[in-house]
């Protein structure tokens, strides 16, 4: 193998790593605007982050919503979170960055709860979100 062939191979490998790294960073940076758009509710941002075929699974209610259904249901969510707050942290992110698991603390006027939320990505969009309550408090968050 010639030096120039080796050099070309190394350069291609570096370009692939840089491209993969940039893509991975894009998915993890989508989490912050998602939670920021939940309070105050910003339907436009939420719609931009969700793929058209996205599904949002709310395990506590045993329902799965389409993107349209989720956005339409934000009216009741807006009332619930109006005087509350949302804090989150990334709990797990796979090496391909096609999914991210977060822990989320929702504080409402009269109660709080902690959830685990998994986001699945495809082409830089959220294609699935699965949300499940894990505690009726945010102690130790």
C-alpha cells in the first residue's frame, strides 16, 4: 500500500468521524428546544421538531398520539403547566445518537412528578417519544 493511498484512507476515515459526530450533536441539541417549547407552549417549534409521521406514546394514559393529535392536545397541557416548571437531564444517549433517554421533573401548582422520556430520531427529527411517570415527586433530581 502506498503512502498516498494510506493518507487518503485516513482522511476519509476522519471525514466520516467528523460527519457522524456532527450528526450526533444535532440530535442531542434538539432536546433543549423541545423542553423549552413545552413552557411556554410553542406549537410552531414543537411542530418543527416532530417528523410528520411522529408518534407520541403516553404510557400513563395508555395512548399513542400522532403529531397532529399531540399538537392539538397542547391546549390542556398549556393550562396545566402555566405556573409550573420543567427541568430535565439526559440520562442515556446511544453511540449512534438515534435515541436519547431523559429524566424530567415537572412541577405543577399543586404537585410534581418525575418522568422518563425516550426520544427516537430519524433524519434530524423526532419520530417517536415515549413518556412514563416514574415518581410522584422530584426528590433528588
